[in-house]
């Protein structure tokens, strides 16, 4: 029987400035996940403790606005192995131009990289199957139309789906998966 895992992905929550709790739709998706990845900008230790208490194991990195306490507890880069899939996590992936190739070089042993910072949901796939994912933000959409997060669905062969979800009203899966090629 094959392995099946769901990874909830969030970033740029900026708590408590953007609220002290995540939206209910975000919490429901996290509750159904096997792992929660946060790609930085948690903000402070209280918010980090909140995320750690949500349920699934938390794998997080610090971002550019995180305070000293968060920076002491979280690295700038993480690598996680989920079955045969190796995923890198970082906060700032740099400018959009050349990002896919740049992250491919920076994380040569990974099949995917999760990043944040821009608050712009993105799923981009290279010709060799390497992919980058930015979940957007569930609490600080900036100029985006919706508050969002992503779910990665993995099996014994790798990432089989990346699904983006709106977590504001009305909540639900966003069409198209926001794939850029």
C-alpha cells in the first residue's frame, strides 16, 4: 500500500499585527494535514507557540520581520524529507525574474522549494519536475484578491498535487492551482 501525506503550507502570517488567530478555514485545512510548513514572517514568540500548538508538526523558517526570539528558534532554511520527496523551505526567494532556476541551483537535492515573502500565491514547475510554491498569506493578502494557503498532496512517487485555497469568505479551493510555466 502506498504512502499518502498532506502538507499544509502557509507564510507571512504577521501575527499578531494581522490578527492573533488564523482564519477558521485555514485552521480546518491545517487540522487535516500531516505536517504544517510555515515559510517565515511569523513575527513573535507568542505567535510561534500558537502555530506549534495547532496539531500537526510544524516545520518553519524565520522571515525578514521575525523578532529575535523567533530567529533564535527557527533557521533561515530548512530541508524536509517526506517519503521520497525532499522539500526546501526558505522565506525570501528573491526577484521573480529567474527565481525558478535560482532556487534550483540553491536547493540542488530538492524536488520542490516552498517560499514566502511576496504574499503572492505561485506554483511553478521546471521541465525536470522541480517546482516552487508560494502559498500567499492567510492573514495579509496585500494586493492579492484573496487570503490563501496551499496544500501539497504527496504519495510514494512525489508531489501529486498542489492545491491553493482561499481562507477568507467564501472559503474554498482556488481554480487553476495558479500554475505558471
